C-alpha cells in the first residue's frame, strides 16, 4: 500500500512539469484552461467560465489552423481584359526642358538678337530666293532634328578660311569637315549649304547658321531644325 501511494504521488508530480526539450506541445489556440481545484476549494470557484482561446502567431511552413481563417473567402481574380485600358493622361509630365535644350529666356534673347542683326545688316533685303530648294523635290530620306542657332560675326575669320560676309550662306559645326554639304528644312522651306566654320560651343546646340542662311529659311534665331547630310 505504501508503495502504491508513492507511485501515484510521483505520477501526479510529473504531470505538472514542462515537457522535455524537443517534445511537441498542443497548440495554445486549441488549448483551454480551467481553474484547477485543490483540496479545500469550493464548488463555486470551480464553476468559473473557461478562458477564451489565445491567438496563435503564424509559423513559417505550417498551414494556419482552420479556426484562424476568416469566414469570408479571398476574392478571386477574374480573367484579364481582352484589350489594354485606353490611357487617359500622359505617361509622365516633364515641365522642365530636356537636357541641353535652350530655356525660354535664351530663345527670346536669341530671337531678339537676330532681329537686331536683320535690321542692322539688312538681311531681309538680300535676294535669297534662288538659294532655296523645293522640299517636295528633295529625294526621300531620314531627317534628323537638332537645335540650331545663328551667328553674325561679320568681318571676323572663319575656321574654313576667309572672313564671314553678310550674304554668305553656310553653317558651323564642331566636327564635320569643311565643305560638307548639309540640307536644312524649316517651316516648309529648304536649303543646302556647306560647313564653313566651327561651333556652336553651347551645350545642346549642333548647328550655327549664318545670318543669310537663317533669313532664307525664315529661321527665328534659336530652336529645332531638320537636317541631313548631302
């Protein structure tokens, strides 16, 4: 009898210890706790309501328990649209000019400067009609678009030899060999002129038209222009 009591006591004591390391334990979400009754505890205290299940943190690699899922099913994706949505606005808004492009203030200053040169050197009185080409008669081909400006440094030397004269047709470029023929188209007017000087040396600009060339095209003084070699 003494031995039996001793075994019973040992079993009760072992059940109160934590499980050994590595042993699996029941999930706390499905475990309910009830107040333990000890000798001398009244029946009223043992009738206390059971505690609610505790929330369980998700564990990687394990599916969540059924009771932790929401009642509403996750929305299912419908079939993709047959056609792409029609854009209702520009893809991007870039109020700043492109890198190297002249600002509005630079354009206004260049236009005003060229108008003064036209009035000072009477460029509008030059007979330039015979220098123009018919754009419709030009051979087909790809045209480039670059920023051009105008130079009117009359009487000064030019890189390809000689001095810049008021009626002289031509264009300056930083790298093309002297004498290279370039066709320019602007506002429905076209002209073919040779490279006669070097420049312009302002970022974003590729061509510097002589005053006569700009006047023949009715080019305002600074802005984009179509061109191709030959």
